[in-house]
C-alpha cells in the first residue's frame, strides 16, 4: 500500500504559513570574529604551503622513501632509531597532506 499525504490547498486561510519572529544573532566581540593573529598566521602558512605543495610533495615523498629504505637496512642494528625516524617523517607527510587537501581556513 502507498501512503498518500494530503497537503492543504493554497487558497485556504489555514494553509498560510505563520512566520516565526526573526532570531537576532548577537554581534561577536572585537577579537572573537575569526580575525585573530593566530588565525591570520594559519591562513598565511596554509596559502604558502598550498602554493609550494607540488614541489614539497615530491621532496617529502622521496624523503619518506629514503627513510623506509634506511629503516629496513638498520632493522637489526641496536641503538639506531630508524623506525621512529621513518614514522616521524611519514607523519609529517600525512599531516601536511591533510592540511593542504582537507583543511580550509575560515574566511577563504
């Protein structure tokens, strides 16, 4: 069975929608409008990173590849923390990839 919903006709007075009173939004304080020093600094860093990203992506990817090869070479060598170095370089690449591709600063 189908469920048929009967809508009221437009010409009936009960069908006219009642508008809710407008909600007045409070004005933000002077420093809370998203224009702080840290917000502007993040915008500048984001723009510079996005502009340099094609070159940085290749350099960082090759660096991670080198660190992976170094980690495999020093796998059983004591007192060489190549795995942690590789994970740190990989984390930087992942965070920068997220920062460039998914993050968008407010106001842009």
